[in-house]
C-alpha cells in the first residue's frame, strides 16, 4: 500500500494564479482532510470530508475550495493564490469506523506564492 | 478557546539521557489525544492514541501517558535516530460534526551522540 500520496511535491506560483493540489489514499478510508503547516504554528485544518460526497470547512477555509472526487481522492484548489498561502500542505485520511481514529498523513506539498 | 500547548519548544539531550515531553490541553470534550513524530521535510507519522485518563501506551523507547489535563511522552535511553519534532493533537467532541485534529506547535528533540 502506498498510503496517502500527494502531488505535486513542490510548487511555485505567482500571486493570482490558480492551482489544484491532489491527494489520494489506498486504505479504503472514509474521512479525508487538508491541513496547512506554517513555521511557529501547529497544523491547522482547512477542509475535511467525512465521506464521499460531503465536505466541511475547518479552521482556516478562506481562499480554498475542495472536491471529494471519489472515495480515494480529495483535492484542494486555490483559485487566486496569495502570498499568505505560502505553506506546506498535508493531506490525511482516517481509519473508517468509530468516531475516533488516528489520521495518516501524506508527504506534503510545499507551496510558495510570490 | 480550546488550546493545545507543548513544552518545551526544543530539547537537546545526550544519547541515553531519558526525559519527558509535555502536552497540556484546555479543551471541552476530549475524544482522543494523539502523538505524532515528524522528520524534516516529511509528513507526521502516527505514534499513539490515548482515550482516557490513566491510559498508557508504549512503543520501543517511547511511552505516552494521559491525565485529565495533560499528556506526557517519555523517552527512555534515546538514540540519535529519535531526533525529530514530536507533535501532540486532540480530537474533540463537536455537535457540528467537526472531525479534524487540533495540534500543538510541537517539541523539536535533538539527541546528540
């Protein structure tokens, strides 16, 4: 199993450009998440999807949109990138069943917005 | 406001020198507390889940414990390969269905040979 995979690994954008970060998991998990990690701050939840067909806002959703394409894939879109969105983005998925469970993280996408 | 605070921010130990990392939380309705390890340039790697006060989990040189207000990650006789950032996170009960984790800022641990 590859676990959680993310593409691309690195990306540089200019202010105002758009892009989509891709995430896929092969663990048959129902729930998937997008976090961002900034220096001096803990990981913060952007959006999550409790199951295929549903998405909900997390702590810092402004400037982002998401799509739960199917059970495996959960993408994060920046419609008009801003320098404040320079960050490392992590996708995660959670074991199915029950209300509590550990989340498994991908390797991250390092995004710089100039 | 719910908060997760980790201390110290950074810790430098000699190989074999045992110590503990702290994670204190002020949250209403804890479903679970999680410990992760993060190496530079990598995603967080799951270590432990703790559900209730008094619970303990062990894995090699690491042992995690939980009280009603804090958790400790004890590192016994650490080796240089234990060097990493250790993250603490909580999952909360939420009537709105929010399901994500709230993370602390982490403790950066360096084990010197």
